[in-house]
């Protein structure tokens, strides 16, 4: 109902045996309608949505060996007031971290093979509705490994990957104003009892 704008910059070059690429972007959203569970009070109580997100990432590869590393970081600038929890309060600002490293080499006649490992973390990436219900902080970690095989003759790639997730949520019903921790299926305090999630995936891509 209001405005969204974004901008980005990118750079890529090769320096001897090193291939380098980087990008940064910023996005901003505003909405006079606000956020939260009590929709009839959104604009009056939450003062509208006003949030920006900055992200940056970079990739570096040693071409002869095929060794590479990629890293990314994102951070939220949240000016959305949340008067449900107290005058002038804003929903906590979240951060995202990610790193991937591996090797890409042509070990067989089919094409290049890529083997990688990855790690990522999301901190305080939760909604205003969860904040209204008493959530104070969240952490979501993931770990993963994967392999990608290129098939040059078919312009094709096939892959198999595993990723595991671990989550922690801090919730306090004393700070809840709309629901409470139990209403979200959470225990009071630092809830570290979530079951870990494991995802195995396989797929293929043909370019044409």
C-alpha cells in the first residue's frame, strides 16, 4: 500500500589464477497499514511498516585447483514500531550468515564435479505476530554437504545434497500481548527441545 525500492551493485573479475565476484544490495519497504495480529489496530498501534534489508556476498575461486569459497551476510534495519509490546519498541532486527566452500574439478569424462560443504545461521528472523506472542529471540542453524555432476554432452547437471537444521527460540508469556508461548506451541524460556530437521534432495537440470 505504500513504497518498495531496491538497489544493487555487482563486480566480477579474474586476477591471475583467482576468479572473484561480489555483490551488495539494499531493499526498503514501507506500508502505512502496519503489521501484527490485531488487524483493526495495525496502523494505530504498530505505526506502519518501515524496514530495510542490506545484504552482501562474495565468491573466490582458485581456477587451477578448483577450490572455492562463498560467503554472504544480511542484516535487517527495522524501524517498525510495535506498541503492542510497549511504546516505541520495534521488532528485533535479524541477521543472516552463510558460507559455502568446496572444489570443482573435471575428474571424469562426463564433466566437472563439484563437492561442497555449507553452514548458515539466521538470528531473530521472525514475524511481528510472533513478537506479539512473546517470542524474544530465535536462532536457526543449518549444515550441509552436496555433490553436483555436470554432463557436458547433454548440457545437464545432476546433484545430491543433505542439509540439517537446528532451532532455538526464546519465549516469555509475560511479554505476550496477543497470544502466548503455549499458543505458539513453545515452552517458556529458552526452548532448545526442537527436533532437528534433515532434508535429503536430488535433482537434475537440463539447459536448452
